[in-house]
C-alpha cells in the first residue's frame, strides 16, 4: 500500500513569459478555433468553448505553432537549470540534456474561446513537464491566468506565451468583458525516443521491452 503524504512546498515557482509576433499564424489559429467551435461540451477544466486536444497533430497552423512552443520550452528549461548552481552541470552533460531537454515535445494542444464571465477551474497538467498558454487579442478587462497556490495573477497580452511547471495549479477567474478571450494551450512532455540519444536511433522507435538499450 502506498502512503501519500502532502507537505506544503515553500520553493519558489518559475513563470516564464515571452512575446511572439506571429500575426499570420494567429489569424489562422483563431479562424480554426472559430470553425471547430466547442468540441468538449464544457467537460474539461476549461468551462468555455474548447477544441479537442489534438490540434497540433491535425492542422498545419497548430503543428507550425507547436515547433515555436517546443523551442521556447527548451529555452525555459535551460534558463531554469541555469538559475541554481547545483543544476548547472546538467546542461554540460550531453546525455542528460538530450534525454530531458532536447527531446521535449508538445504532447497536447487545444484552443479555447472564452465569453465574458467564463472560467477555467483550478487544475494542473501533471505529470507533464510544462504547462503553457498563449493569448491572441485578449479583450480589455479579460482575466489573466491566476495561480492560486501563489496567489498571483499573471496579466495577459496579445502574443504572450506563458510557460510554467506542469504541476503548478492555475485557473481563470470569472470577469466581465466584451468580445472573446482566445487561448491556445497545452502541455510539454519529454519523449526520450525521438532523437539524439546514443544507442536509440529514432528509426527504432520506442523499445518494445521499455528498456534503454
Ligand atoms: Fe491548464
């Protein structure tokens, strides 16, 4: 039997933000979110119009965007490891960097269209490595993203991509606004089989016995 202890963590959390100027892609993504409409029937943590979570596998504009997100996740991972001296050696260790950083992929991606007052209930993306959210033309007065365990609300802007640890709780609180709050969001997972690891050529795919050769 597993004993599960819950002990409060006082460690600081990292929230990364970066602005992207990708207007042509923004238009294509918003058009697709509009075209798909609500596919989840308010059954996920997002209580607003939301698509399936397979956008990056289905549509070229989201596949293109997933490359941007993956590159950013790697950038954030390097920064986070650089911020604590005991972790610095990892980045100089080719196997470690290859296994945990270079092989980060956008596992799931969905689009949401919030109307005034709509929310996302508190949740995390664990066991994903990172959770991320991207905003396209958020209306004035639209809510930001709120991290309840930090009691911190990150304000949002057009073109802002936010990246944070997959186990960090977050939500969208109800707020009145005009128009629609468009969001593209998802998770980053490490996929050690995709490339670059000595002894595991990508053409072999995942080892059938689950063991690293
Ligand atoms: Fe989320």
